[in-house]
């Protein structure tokens, strides 16, 4: 067996273990959570509508695990420095393996339930699979990889908002309002502010000779992907701010 392949076996095991765990979560845990959080709303939904709700709940659980793990690495692991280029950081790679397993599970569910999501949703998952694979098996830019996983911290609030809207939950309820506020705040911190650190540390890494000797998938992931997500995050945040302004002005009028 190739030495590198042998060293990667625990990561492959984590990926496929994560895949199995999230499929089980979709099947068993998601319905249980929804029945307890929204009993009257969930039970009135037809069976054809429930796969999307189960997927959103599974996605929220994945984001909680991956996001909190990335947050702990960011604040507690001093070895994951911003200017590192080639560096094996198991704490980052295992978290990325969990994320990759989730992305594989979600992609499998989309194949079974094609009505889940639109074209952009499918493109997003294709990018997630690529980013997850590079993050696990290329051992480059651990700081930047961890920032990508840290962005997941805002997603549980997005998923809960999707569930609220899908169930036609009252938009003027306190839970709906505070979930939106939490989504706006976490989005700003982990998807807007974090990009400043991403590009600053990337500029430091670009001063090293090793930066220009990497494989093409690494450049696509960390430079191309960084540009795309920076642009999308800025656009999405501007839309969130516009919506927040509308909500606040409407409350004042009431």
C-alpha cells in the first residue's frame, strides 16, 4: 500500500462514517426534532413535502458540529497559523472530512429527491464536494480551510429560517425575529469579517516560494473559491441588511 494512502485511511473512514451518520440522521433524527419543535405545523405537511424539511434539519445539525469544531480550532489551536502553506493539521482535516461526508449524504438525497433545491443549490453542493475533498486530502492552507468551515456557523439560522418559511410559521413571532437577527450577526462575523483575515494571510503566504509550487486544484479551491465566496458573501450580506432594514422600519410603523 502507498504510504500516503495508508496515512489517509483514518480520513477516508471519517468521511464514510460521516456519510452514514448523516443519512441516519436524515431518516431518524430529523423527523424526531421537527415533531418536537413544530408539532402542529409538521404533522399537517404531506409526505411529499417532508424530505426538504428533513434535509434542512440535517444540514443545520451538520453546520452546528462543523462550525463549533472550526471555532474551537480557531481560538484554541495555536499551530494553525494564517501564513502556513503546506501543513498537516489533523484537527482541520477531520472536521473537513465530517463536512465532506455530510455533502456526500446531501448530494445522495438530492439524487433520490430531485425536487429538493434548484440549479444553484446543486452547483453549491458540487462546489462543497470539491472544497471538502481538497481540504481533507491536500493538506494545504489549514488556516484558510478552517475559515471555510467556520462559515458554517451561520447556516443553522439559515436552515431554521427555511423551515419557518416552509411551514408558514408566523413571520411576526419573536422566534422568527430573533432567528433572523442571529443569522445576520453570525453571517457578518464568520462570512464577512473573516474574509479580511482570509485575504490578508493569503497575501503573506504569496510571498513564499512554496506558494507557486502547489497543485492546480489547490489554486482553484483557495484562490478561485475564495474570490467566488467573498463576492457571494458580500452580495448576500447586502441583501440581508436590506431585509433587516425593512423589518425594523415595519416594526416602527406598527
